[in-house]
C-alpha cells in the first residue's frame, strides 16, 4: 500500500502550478507582454498535442473527458492569445495621416 495517494500528489502539483503561474504572469513588465504572448501560444500548442496524446492513451471515461476538456481549453488559449497579440502589435503601428481637405495652395 502506498503512503500517499497519487490523486493527492496530482492535486498538490495542480495547486502549485496555479500558484507559480499566477506569480509569473502578474510580475511581468508591460514591455515583455507581446513577446511572452507569442511564446505562450507556442507552449499552448504543445499542450494541445500532449493533451490529445494523454486523452487517446487513457482507458477511463472520466480521463477521456478531462483530456478533451484540456484540448478545448488549450485551443481557446491559443486562439485568444493570437488575437490579443495581434491587437497589441497594432497598437505600435503608426497611424496614417488623413490628407487635408480644401484648396490650399
């Protein structure tokens, strides 16, 4: 018999990941947000592949449901990240000036 249940270990890892993720995200300077969004999009794409593999290799129905949920949430994260990155990059583009109206010579 094991001393600690694998479920308890997984729960501890999950809580620590939430704690570390919260502090990592909120301590980033604003100048680094755009490059970090591009990197997190790539990481989320890797998470999608891992979640698909994990869901395919499981035998229980709850595990398959959780795998599908993980794939869906990671996909939302990737697509949302690309939209946010695009909006942030558009903020740095120079706006074109409108030509002056009227008959100035």
